[in-house]
């Protein structure tokens, strides 16, 4: 029996948070740089909150989440609790953490007689195949057996990339010729995983734009085929999102969720220009669990999402 969830060591966590803080704050386009300049005299008033509101929207936090944050800060201002920049930071920390904490939900791999199937979806360029490779390594490090399914049959390079990750992690990859039916490939992998008593099947899919209905229908077909043989499969539908896309990432998440019913999200490229504000918009709008966040290409640059650590990184001095 196993019931695995992500439990990074304290050294891993501190190292990741340090890198996250450095990459979120290495330029002048994100919140931390501007906070000290919003109130040069030290006094917090309605004008400061108005400027902060503009900064939050520009940082991809989104209109609704921004209004929620500013609304809470305005209440604090009316109660005369925002006496200085430190009080403003404390209010921001409290409100942001309140938005993000409900989506802080580590991936749990439950004990099953059949493979635990994770269907990985997302558009081209989001880092989906790389995320699969990193996740395969993490699961193996937890003592689980893993198999990969090369369901992106439209790009030969995608299969080759997945096979490279399989070799690197000593994990079997089930693949067919280019152009094969993705649902058939993933079902074949499911049967192989079942026959070999594999714990987890990670299924890659073609990167697709959320407005391409035919391709979205194909994902629904994959899900339907799996469910015929295991009504609970796929047990996780994980969307990989590129944080640097800003509000377009939120639109993608909404479309994928409507079509497939997402159970988890991994946000990549937080070291890009968007600076992570989109996480607040996604949490506020969708409420889908955020499993992992990524800040680079190395395996250790993807870690389970922690709301408190993330907010601390955003508000670091």
C-alpha cells in the first residue's frame, strides 16, 4: 500500500524559495521594486492604494483578484491599521496568502490495483514534456514505479524528447509511429502499465491551442477511452501553464477546465516576465489545486506549491 504526497526536505524547500525570491525580484517590473516608491514619505493613503492597484493589474494579478486585495487593504486603511510600508506589506501578505492557500494542494498518489493515471495537457511551449520528465524523477525518488506514454503523436520531436527523459530516469516509454491515434497509444500504455503492476502512468498529449475545438475534442476522447477500462481514470488531469503568458494563461486554464475538468495545475517559467501574478488570478477565478511551480530547467527547479513561501518570495526586500 502507498499514499504518496510531496514532502520536500527543509534544505530543498529553503533552496527553492531562495531561488524563487531571486528570480521574482531581479527586475523592476514586479511589486517588490515599486512598493518602497509608492509611499516615499512613509504615509499610506488612498492614493497609495490606487497606485498599488495599478501595479497589481500590470503584474497579471487580474482585475477581480486585485479588487479583492485592494478592498481588504481599504478596510484596513479605514481602521487606521496601515500606518507605514511595513503594515502595507503585512496586509498584502495576509490577503494574498488568503487567496492562494485554498489551492495549495500537493499531488497525492493513492494506492490502487490499477495504475494511477496522470493526463498531462497544455499548449505548445508551456514546458509540458519537461514537466513530465521532472515529475517522473520525483515519483521515482518517492519509491514509485513509473511509465510514460508518448501521446503527442503529431511531433516526432515530442516523442524523442520524452524518450530522452525516459532514458535519463530509467523509465519505460510506450510510443508508436508518428500520426498514430493518441487515444490508442495512451490506452496501450495503460494496458502495459497494468500488466507490469506499474504504480503511475504519466501520459503526454499534443500541445494544443485552447481554441482548436477538434484538438480539444481529442483530449476528451482520450479521457473517455481511459474511463471505459477504469471509471476513475485519468485520476489526475494536470494542466501545465506558462506564467509568462499572463492573462492568456488564465484563459487557457478556463478553457481546459471547461472541457476536461482539471484536477491540478503546474505553473512553469515563473522566472519569466510575468513575475507570478497570474497565480493569484488563477486561484481567485478557478480554485483548481496548484500542484507544482517551476523556475528553471533543472529537476530541482520544480517544487510543490506553497502559498506562504510564494507570497514571501513576492514580498521579499
